[in-house]
């Protein structure tokens, strides 16, 4: 297992699903690394203490990052700038700052501005569940998942290596790319799917012709698959769409074009066009399963 | 367990995922009922024989339905009319004909026209997986799922009872409604979700800025959830959209309106609107889980 050898002390700011999973993963896979946690919410800190998530839970962000070699900001992307300002006075000069935000260009800019004298190495572990909060985390969340690191121009190689090794030590596979490309890739693979899921779940719950109780009752026909990601944290996702507006709107336009094409095919009764399209999409799922990014069992492996 | 007491012999025409699951469920839960299977494809009949799905596999549709008390057509909805015509000469007068089609008004009309002298009781088990073919079926597919029966005006009560008891005996819960309402309910809970999933999987695989291999690699961010139903049988789904065109296009229009509202909220940076919407959709998933229509485990219970 790779070691993040220059990192002896990690501070995690934000102890929700991702922050608490990082704490648990360090506890299990890097027991020699000291972990200090902090969350702006006193209630979350209390739960984190009860769960024993970290070696120490600090009430104060400045105290939390004291002597930390690596500080990970695990707050909604709209709060990254404030969180960076809050920790700044406590950082040692050689501390590396990273984050876990789902959009990167805006976050990178905000962090660089708030912490001009520190090595800022943004990262995004592409992993999660629909649950939120400190109790939702688990130590294996990152195993076999990708973590995308987006170092800016002129980033310290040692700092990039430290962040890369850290995520590898938690079980993730690491890829490096520039922030703008990350934001486009994630707009397609994550942000647009969430937007569509949120939309359709809202649509279905407000039709006059079909009651909400019917929607729930017959959801096994396909609808329920969309409800999982539409149950994700509302504040986190509000911020993601606002932070990655450009790429989200661009991919949404492509989606709308394609939907119009299929709508027209249905209206015109163009059977061949529909069958061709539906045949192509099958292959994608096969590849996702082959590459270990989803379960091969029918229904995602739901119990029957 | 309720018994379909007037049904001693069942013929299943079409041995794909649903037909083969019915055969398996009868074998397990109604061992005293004789099952004859037929499929238009010689290859499917061969596999069904090898799997021992039915007591008998008939090469000929007329022979398959001889002496059957209940005949279930489990073919794509576009093929229902032809299947009904093909079996007509072999039916005994008191045979009840049912089906498993995902749209009901058109199918009911086609079956009534093809079989004017028989009791036709359309039904739709709201269950399935993304896999197709005779080997994909399993005996517990219908357990705890709903089966919607849509008897026409003047349908024989005995025949409705027989079909209802049959599905209950296979573990399903049965609801009765009229065909037009069924088609609207299913447009929302099943057909629109499939259309959206097919669209987004197609969109994602054809962007210039993001390669297909990147889409697959980072699919755990949400995209992979859509790929399951977008891997469903292309011919079956082609037929569903063409057969339920009116209701699908009507619900699609609502979806498009809602998507435009969210698109505008993102463009304008309307944080409150986004957060409100995303908070409402959480409650729906909770209800689906409470009513036993989905798994409460994170990620649908996928392995971690």
C-alpha cells in the first residue's frame, strides 16, 4: 500500500459524508497519522465526538489546523472560500491545502486567493452515497473509486505527490487533469445526472393526473432508480450547480437536443431510430461493469 | 397463499425475462399447475428447454395453448396482436387471455379485436430487471411487487378473479384500474424515466469534449445509476414508446417545463429555488423505501 510519507498529521474541515469517511479511512488504513476534525456545526462536532471519528475534534478552525501537514476542506463548494479564510491564521507555512469539491475551477481560484502563500492542490474523490452527515460515512467509500487531482500551473511537485499518495493510501485510484476539463467531465458524469434526477422526481410528484402515492407505489418500473441521487444533500448540490454553471448549462443543452430528437421519433413513430438508440446505450453499461464501476448483479444487486 | 383454483393449465407465449420468470414462479409456487411455453424464436425455445423452464415447450403457438385455462402473452407490446392471431385457432372457448405489456389501452384493444369471443383480462406486473432473455428470469421477480389488472367494461368477474388470484399466487400485490389511467401512471413511473435514461446515456457517449472512456471511468458520480435502465431490452422499449405515445409525450412536456425552470434558476444563480427543489425530492425517496419499493441501503445496496 502506498504511504503518504510526508504527512503525519491531517486536519479535516467539514465532517459530513466525505469528511467523516476520510477520517474513518485514515483510522483504518493509516493508523500512524494523527487526525484532527472540525465542523462549523456544534451538533456535527458532538456526533463526531460520540462516533470517535478523529483523534481530536477541535471547536475552532484555527486550532484544528495547527501543525497539520495536510488540511482537507470537505465543505460544500459555496463555503470553501470562507472555510479557507477561517483556517488561514492557524496554518503552518509548509501545510498543503486540499479539498474534495465536486467542481474545481472556481474552488481552485477561491482557495488560491484566500491562501496565496500555501500549496493548494485541489482534489475530488468521485465517490459518495445519497446519505449525508457524519454518521453516513464509512471507511471503504473510496476503495476502487477515482480521485481526480487538479493542480494549478506551477504547483509544487512534492505537494501533488503528497496528495496523490494520500488518496492512494485510502484505496482510491488517482488521475490528474486540469480543472476546466474536470468540470466538463463531471458536468456529464455527475452534475447533469443529478439535475435530471432532481427534475424528474419533482415532475412526478406534482402531476395532477397521477397521485404521489401512485408514483411511490409503482416506482419499481424505473422511477425509483432516479430517486436515489435526487435524495442527495440539497445544499451541496445547490452549490455545485452554481459553481459549475457554464459546463452544466452546456451539457444540458446537448441533452435537450437529444431529448428533442427522441421526442420527435416517438411522435412520428420512427421505430428504427428508437431501436438504434436504445441498442447503443446498452453497450455503455456493459463497459461500466467491466471496469468495476458498478455492480453486475441485476437491479444494482438489490435484494429480491 | 391464494390459489388460482380454476386454473390448472397455463400457456406462456414469449419466454423472455418476464415469461421465463412466470414459468419459474409457477414451478415453485404452483407446482400442481401444468405450464406449456412457446416462443417464436427457435433459439429461445432451445434455451428454455435446456433450462427446464416449463413442463412442455411447444414449437407451435396453436399447440401451446391447447387446453390452457389461462394464456399469458409475454411478448413486446408491438407483437401482441400477431401473437393473439397466432394462438386463436388453438384456444378452448372458456380460456382466459391475459398479457404482461407495459402499456394497456392499445394492447387491450388489439387483443379484443383479435379474440372477440374470449375473455381478455389485460395485466401488467410492474417488475423487471435490465436483463433480457429466458436465462434472465427468476422465480421471485414478482414478490412484493404490484401487478396492475385493467379489465375492460363488461369483463367477466370470474375471469378477473382468476387473473388476480394467479398473480397473488406468484407473490404479487394486485391493483385494478382502467387502462387509460394505467397508461398515464406508467408513463410517469416507468416510461418517462426510461426515455430520460436512454437520452442521457446517449448524450454522454457522444460529447466531443469528454471521451466515452472518461464517462465510464467517472460514472460513479451519478451517471451509472441511469445506465441500468438504459440497458433494458431495445425492442420492448421501442414498442412501449410507440404504444403509449400520447401519455409519454404529455408527461415529457411537464418534465421539459420543470427542467427549463431549473435551468433558468442555475443561469440566474437562484440558490433558494434550487435548494427548495432539492429538499422536496428527498422526501419521495424516503416514502419509496418505507413502502418497500426500494432498498434502504446506500447506493441501492451495492457492494462497497
